[in-house]
């Protein structure tokens, strides 16, 4: 990805949106209580989450943080989940546009369907935001996410730290081929691991739709073909847990380090148990707030503050972006996720994990 500094110019679509909020309606109006309120601030936001299968984060983290952040901002929001179906996402988007959303944020299931939604939204005068995943060839005015290449770099370095020096066979279990983030994760990890002498990739495959059950089957096949493995670069906690289940079946769980991402309860429990060597924490509260900040500015006819741009080669354009910084999580700092509100102690420290939490200073 290529970046420019902040203070980039507002896009033409955002300008049109500002103009649409202007005119006579932009003048302050009087509320029932007698105070002045701006009609430009009366926008409505639609958010479409992708599924409940690729990661539990969408419903357990992103949704509640988004709901709370929009409520605190005083902005009406409707949040729905496409449940992994592109046609369902398209239908939801059309309904939201018909119901009058002025800003639409999506986590695309694939770039083609996401771009089609954004095109229809633009035709209806609705500003669009890519949340978490960039829609290649799309027309989103803004992109809010974590630096996904850095996520991959953290995973690669985390696996290297767990593996140490010497001859090591590595299997890559990548995310969905339709998810641009998955490509960035793999690129970032390869940029670290490919430079280490003695490390050999003995198997690599993408997992369609981030399906965890299919990931287990794919990993078992890769492991059988490779014969042996010393480390697993798994793109997220769900895929990592799938690999761990197969390693456990072969008596290798805990001896073969596995990476992850999202700092889910399951992933963190695996880290505490020593079957997963690390995960990557991307604070949903930060990402949700980033989306709310952009939407709020747009609704108020203002230019959102960004951190730079991300290059969309498919669309031959630079997308104004807010890119946040992810954090590597190992046994030593699982407590950071708890302290930040990423997971609840009650959910994490259950049963056999209670003692492990105590050892990690989590209470």
C-alpha cells in the first residue's frame, strides 16, 4: 500500500454530499425546546456487517461498539448483518438507501458486489465508507481500518519469535481470496518470514469465506502433503483454532506455534494455554470510533480528518483513509486486551482458563 500524508483534499462525492446538505436546509432551525439545531446534522447512517462465521468479532465487538459510539454522537444508525450472503447484503443496502440513509458503510463480502452497492448508493446521493475491508474497484469516499500489512508483519514476526533460528517448515493458512485484507495479511507475513534463512514454506492455501470447518480440512491436507510442520501462519484466530484442532489430533498441539488475529476469547484462551503463540489485537472500539468520526463529519457537512490514503490499483485511485495501529499479543500481554475492554474477564477466565488467567495477572 502507498500512503500520502494527512490533509488530503475532500473527494468530489463528499463535496456533493456537503452541497446536498446545504441550501435552505443548511440554515439553523428551531427545535421544539426552542434551541437551534442544524438540519445538516440530521443524517442517518447504515452499517452492513459481513457475517457471523469468519470471526465472532462482528457481532460481539464491532456491533456493540458502533451502537454505543453512534448513540453518544447523537446520530441515528441502523446496523444489519449480511450473514455471509452477497445477495442479502445487496438487498439490505437497497433497503437502507430507500429508507433514507445519507451515509452507508459496508464490510464487503467481495469487491465486485461491494462496488455494485457503492455505485447504486452514489447514484442515490449516498456517501459510502469502506469499513475494515477496502472494496477494490469501488467508489467509497473513505476507508476506515487497521493497517493490514502491518497486521501480517506482526503475525510473521510473532511466528519467527516463537520458532527461533534454524531449519523450519511453515504452512500458511490464509484468509478468503475474495477479501483484500487477506492478501495484505499474507503479503505482510511473507515480507518477514521469507527473509529468514532456513525458513521454508511447505504449504499455503487460502480458505474460502474464512470458513473454519473448511480450514481444518485444508490444513489437514496441507499437513499430510508436507509430512511435517514447525509453524503455522494462520490469518485469524478462527483459522488458527482450526489448525490447532488438527495438530491436537496428531499430538502436536502446543509444540507447533500457530498465529492468529482478532484477539477473540477463543484465540486468547489458546494463547494462554500455549497452543497458539500469538494473536493480533485490533481494538474494535478504535475502529468503530473512526467510522463514527468520519460519518459525523460528513453528516455535518465537514471534511473528515484522515491519516493518509490507500491505493486501489483496480480502481486506479487513492482512497482517503483512517488507518489504525494493531498490537501483537502473546502470553505476556493478554492482560492488555482485557484492560482495554476487548474481552470480558468473565468470558475469558472460565473453567480451566481461570488458573491461567491468574498466572497472567488477569483478575
